[in-house]
């Protein structure tokens, strides 16, 4: 058995949720795909797929193996590309998706530098605060902040992002600075982001998560509005570090309760496996690493 062929067959069956569809994509017979999967299961000593007359589903062992198989196949493809040396220069259209605020402040500047460096590439930057299906919407890569769900996308970790609590110096002077999460009960609060559900802030103390309910005086679905109100003395609000960076630098806001913050969120660039390290994707990621500092977790 060619182990890599079997691994590719397994990943394809898992992605397409069927042996027949996988066989068509791999240009093999269904029986050949079945033999590859059976040989792979014999080698690893575990059933990876549950088969019924109507569907194919991953077992628990299969779900764990799938993510490792994806990484192995991606590493092999990357190694083959590297061994070929420099391929054709980046050309064509590069489509990028990013969160609205982060894209405007940070991704757009990288893209400007990229287009100056690679004259044969045109680009489209889509700024939207939603998780899109890259393949269905024709997107080459996306910048995402936060933990990633399990998916068929390849992810490159390029930074991290603190979630910070801030207030204006004038507000803290008049109301006092909270020293522990429990102190926020005595303060005015500003809720940003989700405007539905219970208002709750989470902290960490001594390795234990603390959840604090609060009654917001202002609820808004944008961080910009929350920050403006906080700058005007409206109270405490929690935002991502980059969103308040300028206000903090200018002294209009101050970080509080820093030692109780949750771990920083990762920043990834994600792209479909079928487009693994195409010249335009590879060179954009390289430029992000070269000229940007997206580590907002410090």
C-alpha cells in the first residue's frame, strides 16, 4: 500500500462524505478507494470511517487522524513546491477577506506594499465581520482572529490579540479604578459586539475562569462606538487591543484589570488546501511576516 495515496483517499472521502464521490475526484474505482481505506485502517489499527448505505461518517479516531493527515499532506506539498525552486512570479487576481476594523487598519497597508512589489497581481480586499466559505465565495485567503473551528483549511499563525478592558482617565479618576473583576459591579459598563443574550465578561484569576454579569448603560454592535463613548467618560468596555491602540497611545483610554485578562486570541491566515501555497498566496503571507507585527498579545 502507498501510505500517502491511502491518506489522500481518506481525506478525500472525509471531505466529500462518500466513496463514490472521492473515487471520481481521484480518478479511481470505488473498490480501489475502499481497499486503500481498509489498508490504512489496518495499518493504524483503528476504524476511521463508519459506513452505512446512505452516508459515511468519521469515527472519533478518524476525526483525530484527519487533522494530522491534512497537515502531513500539506507539508509534503509544501516541500515539493520548495524543491522545485521559485515557480512563476505571482500573477492574476488575489482575493483576501478580513474583519472590517483589522482589515482597514492593518491588512490594507500590507496589501498596498504587496501590490507595489508584485506588479503582475491585481487584488480585491473584502472587509466583513463574518466567517465565509472561501471556496464557495472565490476567496484565496482570509485573516481570522480567534480560535479556528475544525475545517479543511490550512492555517498559518501570524500573530495574537489581547482582549482588553479600558476606560478613560477622567472616568477612572471620578469613579476609581477596578482592582479585581468583582469591582465592575460598581461601575458603568459598555457592551460592544453581540447585542443579544446575557451581558457577561470573563476573566481569569489563579488559573480559574471568572464570569461577571453586568448591566450595560450602552449596547452597541461596533467597537468604534463603544470606544468613543468610553473616551467620553461613559464607563468600562472590553475590546480587542488593536481597536483601542490609538486611543491608549494618545492617553484617551487606559487599560484596567490587565492581570485578569483571558489568554490572547490567535491571528491566522487561512486558505484552502487546493490552493496550498500558490505563488500569490505564499508571497502575501511572506510579506505579512516580513513587514508586519501583528502580535497584540504583549
